[in-house]
C-alpha cells in the first residue's frame, strides 16, 4: 500500500494563490533588437506547421512555444497553453529551484558522528554515518569517501567503537520513490530509490554469461558483489540458436533478486543495471571495511536507520568526527542534466525541501502558512518550487508537478510555462553556467548523437525528455542571424509507425529549423 501524499494540502493552495498574486519577476529581453519581420515569422510558422500536421500525428498532441530572448517576441506557438507530460524536461524546474535556494556553489555534506566522547582511543556508543543527500558518493572524485571518513576518525585517535555503526538516511522524510513513480520502474537503474545516503548512484550491475553446454547453469555476476544481499538464481543455458529468455525480478520494497529463464550457448554476455534495494546499508558496509583498513575496530554491527524511524535523540547528543563534501552543486546538477539522472534531481529537490521546511519552522510567514500534518521532504521541495514559480509569474495551473524528475505521469506543464522558466533562467547570474550544464546537440549528454552536421550542432543546449508515447525538448538555440531563442517542443500520445522516423528525429527537425532561422526584414 502506498504511503499517502500531501503535496497539495489546502493550506498550500492558499500559499500558492498568495505567491501568484504578488508582483511577478520581470524578465527583460537580453538585448534591444527590433522585432522579427512578419514575413519571417510566417515562413517559420508554415515550415513547423507542415511538420506537425502530417497525417501520422492525427491522434497525437503537439505543444510548442518559441520566444526570442533578445526582443521578447513570440515567434511560434501551437497549443502552448495546453498541459502536457514533460517527461525529463521537468528537471528544468528542479534545476531552477535548487539554483535559487541552494546556489551553484553549495556542497552537500556527509557526516560521521559520535554519540559519546572519545576516551583513550575508544568511542562508547554508536557511530553514525549521516547522509544529507549527496548523490555522488562512490563516483568521480568521491570514490574514496569512506577512506576519507575512516582516516578522519582515526585522526581523532579512535581505535575502537564500542557500539554499532548506524547508516542513517532519515535526513529525507518520506518514501524512497518519488510521488507517481510506477512500480515497474523501481527495479531499473532510472528508478533507483532516492536516499539521503546514496552510493554508486544506487545502481548494481548484473551480467549474465551462458555456460559452455546446454543444460548447465548460466553464470550471473554482480558488481558490486554485496549490493544484492539475497539472490535466487535458476538461470540455465539453452541450446545454441534458441532465443534468450532472461528474467530479473525484485519486488518493490524487497531485497531478494530472482533470476530465471535461459540463455543460449555462445551468446554474448548480457549486462543489466538494476536499482539497489538499500543504499544506506551498502554505504555502511563500505565504511565498515574502510574503518578496518585504518585500524579502527567496530565491536558492534552495521545497521540502518530509515524514515519513519526517529533519529532526533541520537543527533541531539552527536559530535562531528568526520565530513566529506560533494562537488559544487552546479557540477552535481550538470551531471544530472547531461545524463538525465533521476536520482540526482530527486535528491536535490529533497535537499531544497529540507531547507524550506527548516526556514518555515524557524520563521513562519503569515502570508504563507505552514501546512498542518505530515509533509515529506519532497512535498516541501514542491512547495518551495511553487513559491518560486509564483515569483516568476508561472501560474500553478500551468505547471502541475509533484516530484523532481519528470518520471511521474502526474507531472504536467504547458510549453509556455517551460519557456517562461527558460526566460527567467536566462536572466540570472548563473545563466551561462546553466546553459552549459544542458546537453549540447551533437556534442554530449543525451544529445550527443542527435542533430550532428546541422545548424543545431554545438549550438543548441536543451533538456531532453522521453517516456513511452512522450518526447520533449526544451532549451536554448541561436538562430542563423544570431538571435537567442528559448523553446519548448512537446509531443504526447504518439507511437511512431514502423516506417516513420524515430520520434526524436521529428523534434530535432523543428529544432533545426530554429537553428537555421533567418529574420528577413
């Protein structure tokens, strides 16, 4: 049974109404340029219309908005005020929130805490590994995080811990999955659980190898080996030339992975990336090994503390013994946007939510009353997002969002709202950094192989978004005349016919028109 959500409680509606009623942020054009000639706009309209009104789109829903950042002029719209599924272009909203509330230089701490004084090299009481949302532990420059913490503990002259090592991820309150995430996604890498104590992006690699002879068990390799605490493997090897039938299943909330089916003799190894069931436990085990390597003996065991368990008593008596920091938030955000990494954006949303809750509790705002009842970190993040959108001038009815990644099919936005957000972001001090953080056509990220050898290559910076029957693209492009454009192209409810181009190519064709656009005065 799903934990009830409280993302839009009645008091929140009142707060949103108050925020929208306030004077919105004015987003000025970036340069004083004359409006585009009507003939040029008409030509652009005709070319885009010809693409989106093909018979194969008869039952699909297009939504498009294109605005000049230089003049503020709207160059093209099609159903721009209609709500559509944004998929991962919704990450642009989360990016705006965390840049606004946390700042591009914020670094996320992970702390090692002691609950008792250290006496004669001994810590009496539990040692706490306290996560605060860093999604990069175990990756890039953070691969040695456990060694760093163990070394810092040893530097405090701790040689023995008379107690347990508690891997505590209760900094985030609420379920580990985002609101509206579907059960079928939760086993896959892109549906990995969000956790205040994440490790290796909460992903485990599973590789299946056939045996040399039919009837023998297939081999299943897990990396890291301790990321799957319970495995039931009945995979077998079938005769050469038979179709593979590899099945990997872990029930939502369970830790046991079932592997069954068959793989033919001579087949190439198949690699899968799956979600880790309990990232905090794995992080605790990593630290346990690092402690041993630094001569620190743990007399207790590794255990976890998850929401809704309460850690208030432990933290009230805790003293810092070590800390590692994430890369700057802009670097974390860049990695999340370039690769469309859901864990990164959902964790960042919740970090912003924790901050919003703390500020609301410390200094209640009469114009925006604090909601009653339980509110998760995600709920608080969405609350803060709506407050920001109100200041920007985006009405709550034009951006219905309940999590930070766009993976929920309950997320909706209009193309006009996305473009308004892009206009706002283009006027911020970090505008150039954010633009560089987006995938670049033909160069990197999720656009690395798209729009190559076109006017958009190396020019267009945009967030992609795709899920079944949904494809979207939103970002920035410079026209052939040097005019800076913000755009949102959204296609919903479309399954391309077998003889038609892939759906992303249809979006790219429109983007390429914008990159090649000329203002004919």
